[in-house]
C-alpha cells in the first residue's frame, strides 16, 4: 500500500499542476458545450456526445501515460508517431475517398481519424532534434529537416489542408529563427515558401475564396460568421444558460469549429474570459519554464509545442469573431473532434516530460 502511495505521489509530482488543472477545466467546459450542441443536431449524430466522452477519457490517459516517459523514450515515440502518421496521411490521398472535398480522413467502425493531426506534435520534436544536431555537428541535419517539411507540405496541400500547412510552417519558422542560423540559410527558405503561399492563393480555390471573402466580405455566403457574431452579442455577460442558445442552434459546426460562439451565447463573456485565461496559463507556464532550459533541444521542443498549441487556439477564436478567414480548426480540449483532441493530449503529454527535464536540470 505504501509503495502505491509513493508511486502515485511520484507521478503527481512529475505533472505541472498549473497546466494539468487548466487542461482538466477546459475538458469540463468542452463536455458541457458538446453536450449542448449534440442535443440540437440531426439524429445521425446521436452518438456525438458519447464519442466526445471517449475522446476525453483517452486524452486524459494519453497525458498521464506520456508524462511518465523519459526524454529518450519521448524522442523514440516522436519518431515513431511521425513516420507512422506521415504514411497514414499519404494513404488518405491514395486509398480513401474525399469527404467535403478533402482527403484527410481514415474511416473505420463509425470513427474518422485524421492522421495529419498526429504529425503536429511529433514533427516539432523531430525538427528540434535535427536542428539541435545541426548546431552541434553542422552536418546534413538541416537539409533533412527542410526535406521533411517539404514532404509534409506536399501531402497537406494535396489533401488539401492549407490551414494545417500554415500552422506548421509558422511554428517551424520560429524554431529555425530560435536556432539563430545564418541569414544566408534563412532567406532562400522564406522566399521559397512565400512563393508557395502565393501559388496556393491562385491554384487552390478554397484558399482564394476564403481570403477574398474575408477581405472583401461579399464574395460568398457569410451565414456562419454572421451567426457566430450574433451568438456572442446575444450571450452578454453571463449567457443564456446551458441549452438555451437560440442563435447558436442554427450555427453549423457549433460542436466543433464554432463551439466558442456557442459558449459565448450560452455561458457568456465571463466564461469566455476564464477560458482565455486558462489557455494563457498553459502557454505562459510553458514559456516561462522553457526559458530556464540549458539544453537547446529541450528548449526548442518545449517552445514549439507551446506555440503550436496556442496558435491553434488563437486561430479558432479569431475565426469565430471574424479576425481571420474561416478555417476548419478546432479549439483544443473543448471542440468535438477526436483526432485533434488526441493531438492536443499528445502535445501536453510531451510538454509534461520536457518541463520535468527542465525542472530537474
């Protein structure tokens, strides 16, 4: 019995309490919000809420499981996750039919899985490993890193998933800048990928449509964003109450991409403020502790994981209040979406390991 207590104490001591409690609170908000959204969706989504509970449970287990890893095991599992998810992402293009004009999902037993979501945390660690090696040995590690990202970019743009590509690119570039490499190395990369973004605007219809619609405002149907803004206005300070959101009832994707608008109407501005504070607690905690790291790999990995987590949060919130073009990106630990939920859990699990290493240095 004493050994079990000691093991439990050691496990809890390895978890960062600020991050862990914040994640649990976000999960609880998500459970209530998805429950409310599931009561107003077509009958074919009867199992939506139950599926979300399963994802919450799995996410919790993933965080706890990964938190117990050593840094060596973290590297091994990141490489495995990356290679496996990259192959699965490629298979979605070749073997699986399109869904809503995109080839991103693998479907089995009533579940849909988006393997590119698992690329996010694993690539950050793999990229940090290669950049760390390049700084110490000045070998071909950086070329390999660039090649890997180009391969990821080709797959994501072919699916297509421009939003995921942009998110990974931003975090990857911050990692490279943080490596303080020679400007002669950085300029060709910036020029090349700037060309990719410009080309995407002209050759990817959905990218051009969303950007034009955001800038001009009259290119297409703005029903979703208008309903989202009305939901926030109708919510006021304290909201209309659970299940009483009249406007968000008619808001498509209120359980996933626009769940922040549903929360705004039913729970009010005060709850929105608390949610934003929880995300900031997670990010600032990561940022403050990682700056104490003496190991470049640990520093770059931790900061990269924190950045991809907060950038996804910012993108989702910004699209719901019309500060950015609409993008099918979920709100971490709150939105319905199994692949994204598990990806967020992996990010936090990896962060827990890295913060533990920093604290023990």
